[in-house]
């Protein structure tokens, strides 16, 4: 069973959308709600595609110096380049990984290695799919 309740996050996003909140507020709400699920979610970074770069538009958790990532670079850029989700058990084993901070061991971000199950991945995907429709 997933720690993150993707359906609850999606419901909150739809409610905010119906109140006509803007794009930034929706992205921030998504990041905050995912992180609020607690451990293993340490930080959540929402990058949006702008040309050939992913641009950090919202986050919850630790700050990062990686506000722009080229498509194909790092785990996030690889996900966009390949069109496939990346659930990486230990990002320190990935040669082109761009660490958002020194403690990160997995992406969304978590300080724990291999914390995200298939259920967690599905819950996060629900939120991402909802954002794709609402934005």
C-alpha cells in the first residue's frame, strides 16, 4: 500500500483549480502535498519543459542549485529524453545523476535508498497526470 494517497492530492488539485488558482499555486500545492506524505519523501521538485531544458517551477523541501536541467542530463532529463519514468533505487550509482543535495539517495527525493514501491510510483504518476490536464 502506498504512503502517498494520490487520489487525495488530485482531489485537492481539482478543488484548487475550480477556485481558479493559478499555475504556480497548483504546482506548489502538488509539491507540498506529496512531501506532506512524510518519509520517505524528503523533497519534491517539479520541473516543467521549456524548449530543451527542464525548469524548476515549484518545490517543497530542500533548496537546490539545479533550477535548469538539459533534456537527457541526469535522472530527470533522462526521463524526458526517453519518455519513461525513472524510479532509481540508488541515484549514487547513476553516472549522470545531478544531486539536488548531498543527502539524496533516490528521486523524488529521499534520503533513503530504494524507498519507492510500484504503488508509490503509481500514486505520483496520478498527480503528474492530473497536473498535465489541469495546467
